[in-house]
């Protein structure tokens, strides 16, 4: 696990900031300071955007960053959803989908990591799902008296992109497991 040593660079610090913003969002949201809660959510989304851009453009991609960024994403999604579920029962199915998806992806990631498989960064479908999630959650916080029909359509849209992303990552997981098994099965010529 030496390769997961924390590296103090801007992308990793931005991922940590995103995690630190979560309890602030919760306190603001439940104290009905919705404008401030919205600001924390916007700031969280911006740190998510910039940590990836900076990591790629400045060649600051690290193994710990590949793990920390999705963890910050998932913690943010689950925290925001659980807060919103308290006010909007219609979000319960989305929260269930999100929790199951994230637990299964975390288990899969841990299995790959324990088998010394290379952690790959997020893919376009994960980014689309995350962006749509943030956009819809911001809209729900901003538009507190949203009509039920609009809320239902938004929930279905987010759930569909989450499920699509999950199944694409599931395909990637099995591909990585297969590649990992194949690379371990190859016997070097010097050992024959």
C-alpha cells in the first residue's frame, strides 16, 4: 500500500476540502440557511471540477488522488441525498440506488486494490452522472417548492444516469479483473 502514500498537491487538497465542506453543508441545510448550503454545494462541485483539471494539466495525478477523488464524490453524493431525503420522501428510491451503487463500487475498488490492480481514473459516464447529480441537487435546494412532476422527472433522470454509470463501471471492473488474472498467469521465460 506504499503507492497510496498521501501526496500534498493541489488536486488532493481540493478533494480534502470537498470532504471538509460536507459537515458545513449539513449544518447549514438543517438550519434552513439554504442559500449558504447551496453555496457550499456549488463550492464542492467546483473543487471536484478543478481537482481533475489541475491533476491532468499539471501532471499531478497520483494513486491516492485516484482513490480520494471518487471517495469525496461519493461522500458528497450520499450526504446531500440523505439531507434532501429528510425533506423530500420522493428521493428515497434514488438514495437507495445511490447507496447500493456506491457500496458495491467501493467493494470492487477495494478488491482491485488488494490485488495490486492499477486504479483507473473516472470515465466520461461517471463524470456525466456526477455532473447531472450536482445540477439536480442544486436545483432541488434552490427551488424548494418544486412541483412533484418536475421532481419525479429529475429523480428518474439522475437514477437512470447513475445506473448506466454503474453498469459501465461494472463492465470495466470485470475487464480489469480479467487483465489482472491474465498478467499473473503469464510465466516469464527466465523462470522456465
